[in-house]
C-alpha cells in the first residue's frame, strides 16, 4: 500500500516555480529543487516526474496565474488607457510580494523556447493572449476616442506587447524602478490622440 504524501504538491510546485523563475531551467539543479521544496528526490520524481516535467508543470502554473493577472488588469477599470497602464505596470518589480523580478515566461522564451517545444507552447500561448488583450483594449480606446487612430489596433498592440516584454527583461536585469516607470509612461504617451 502506498504511503500518503508528506507534502502539499501545490506548495512544492509553487516553490519550484519560484526557483526556476529566479535561476532559470538550466541554472537550477535537482538538489536545489529538493532543498527549496522540502520534498525528497524520490517523492519529487514520483509526483512530478523528472526535472523537465516539473519545469513544464511550473511553467504551466505560472502561465495560468499570469493569464488571470492579464484578465484582471484588463477588466479592472473603465478606461482602456488605464487598463493598458495596469498591464504594463505588472512588469514593475514588486518586492513586497516576495517574487523574483521579471517573468518566468519571458525568461523561458529566451532560455528554452527555441529548442524546447514543451516550453515553447506556454510561451507562445502567453504571447498570443497578451497580444489579444492589448489589441482589444486598443480597439476599445480608439472607439471611445482616448487612443489615437493613426495605427490599427493590431499594430499598436504589437508595439505595446514588445514594450511590455522589454520592461520585463529590464526588470529582470535590475533596471531601477523609476526608469521602468518612465518606460510605462512613454508607452502610454504614444497612445494619446
């Protein structure tokens, strides 16, 4: 008869996710995962599979959390411009939340996506969801007269997505928050009619 698990798989997955976010896939050893999660190696393999399988599960968890964050930011206010600002500001570091800077999906895009289809899928899905959210917000803002119409919503959404991804990379690289905030302000200024 199998013994019951002596750990919470959700908590272990969250701990692994944060470690991968901090150090990257290749920079994280199985021993570090054991130490961070508090789960013995054998139990980790029995529950999650190998390191790669654990990484894919952690990346999927992060992607789901991020998609909820995108929806919440997009729906949080009546103004399309304010909603876009809220989305862009999710790239700013939040030391109070105890989370690593940057974005696990963006980090994975640059580290693995070109050669690992299991990482490429969640990354591509995240980019598509983000692009769609930006496009919908731009279209709404253009209809309501708060966003310039000189470019189509898809073009402005692409510009905003790239600004957002760039802000996340800069956050990861330790760019000062004031400089990141100035980047957000500049991206919003581009939208003015």
